[in-house]
C-alpha cells in the first residue's frame, strides 16, 4: 500500500511542482471544505515524494515554523483544547505548503499564480452577486460566498484587488483586464458588509505605490481616499453596517478586556489556538467569538510568551531574508507586494484577524512565498558576477 501511495505522488503522474501550486490557488476560491482537502493532499504529496521533500531544504529556518506547530499542538492537547489541536495541524499543513511553494517558486510561476487569483475571482464575484440577489429582501444580509465567514470573502477579494494594483504598477499583462478585475471584486467586497477591510486595502495600495516610487500616483490616490472619506462622513449609510461601528467597537473592547484578564492565567504557554473560544464560556458575561481580534493580544493569549517568541522568530528570519533580497536586487516588485500586503494585514489585524482561516492563510502563504523567486534571481546574479 505505501508503494502505491508513493507512486500516486510521483513526478511521472503529477508533473512539475508548480502544477500543485496552481491547483492550490484554484482551491482557495472554491468551497472551504474542498480547499482544506486540497491543502492536506498537497502537504501529503510534499512529505511523501522525495523530490518535493528535498526541495524543502532550501528554506533553512523552516524548522522554527514546525517547532511552533509542535509546541502549540502539545499545549492544546494537554489542556484538552481539541479545536486548538486541529488548528495546530492546519498550521502545520500551511507551513509545509508555504515552504514548498517557496522552494519551487520562480518569477514566472509567481506571476501565473497571481493571474490565476484574478481569473478565479470572477467565479467568486458571480457567486456572490447571485447570492445577494437571492437574499435581496434582507437588507442586512452579508454575503459569504463559498467561504465560512463574510470577512473571509472580503479578505480574499481585497487581496485580489491589491494584486491587480501590483500588476498595473509592474506593467504586466493586459492592464485593462486588471482594472476590470479590481472593479468586479469590489462588488462581493461591498456585499460582504466588512468595514475595516477597506482600510487594509487602502493602506496596502498606498504602501505599494510608495515602495515602487510612484509618488505622483500615490498623491492622487491619497486625494481619492480623502474624497471617499468625506463622502462617507456626509453619507455614512453608503457603507454597509457603518451605523453599527460604535457597537462593534464596544464588542471589541469587551473581547480585549477579557483577553487581557485571560492571559494572566496562562502567560507562558497559553492553551493553544483559539484559546478565547475555548475559555470565554467560563466567564460571564463574555462576548462569544473565536479569537481575541487583535494581532498583539491573540498570540500571547493562545500561544503564551514562549509560543509567541517562536512565531516572531520565524517571521523575523523570513522578513530579514526578504529585505536582504530587496536590498541586493534593487527594485523588486515582488518584495514590494509582500511588504504592502503585510502592512495592510497588520493594521487590519489590530481589530480582526481574518488570516486565521484555511483559504486566507493559504493565499497569504503563496504570496509570501514569492521571496523564493527573488532568492533564485539573486543567486543567478551572484553566479553571473562570479563568472
């Protein structure tokens, strides 16, 4: 039986590793159950196939990510936090898939992945439009498409819009296609009723323009954003759920207050992924939700000081490599996209953490894996200079 499984994942049957990445990209835009199945399938393929498993060795600090998954899984198991244990397994799958994408990523493969995101977004947009039409009698209805939550739909669509901005700035492909794609993605973004996702998108585009030295366009963009803010101020009903922003803020404050109190109970190890969800029922009254809705509180609450430091170490090593490639390559649009998306996600994560999901995490992992393409490009330049 093991030999049959290995033969299933052989290069003869599967082709090059990039095909797996393209399948993964497409899976992000379909139902989340199928997306999870594809992620597990690809991770299994990577671990079983010698060629793919050897490719992981190109990422020297990968074991820091694996150590984080092992630590959080152990802590969750000790505390009987079975949902947290499942999340640790999911994080391990994401790490494996992301590391594999990093190892096989080239500029051509990266751009193809981004183009696939744009194409697949049309399917999601059409689905969301049909969904909204079906529920047109309910003014407050929030579309979620094939995602588990409307905020996840909004996050993926906003990311595609940021990708379109990257493509236009880098002058790649048919510019009209990317303008149309961005416009189409605005519809499901609007129908999702997600408020703060607009801030993430605007910040990411602004940072992207700044990093690519498009200062004139940046000035125009900031004027446009200011104009939009003025319209929202004068007509707040134009943004879905804007009238609920005060109530939403109060709920966030309740979540953060309880999170700070809960951190004191397990400051070193936490209790694993989704500790807030695991513990909120022990406190009354407490706002029921899955996590702390804050990128500073959530890691310390769920992973403790030790787990948080492990996770920070991984990202420090990753971004150090990214900045090294950027400084030595001169102008890198790939690194600009990653840094811009990082800025937008970080600001958004101060009030919500939509990256804690199968599809959004996989999408971010693929985009962040673009540093692998820059590494290969840098290695080629070093080899040419040595010759």
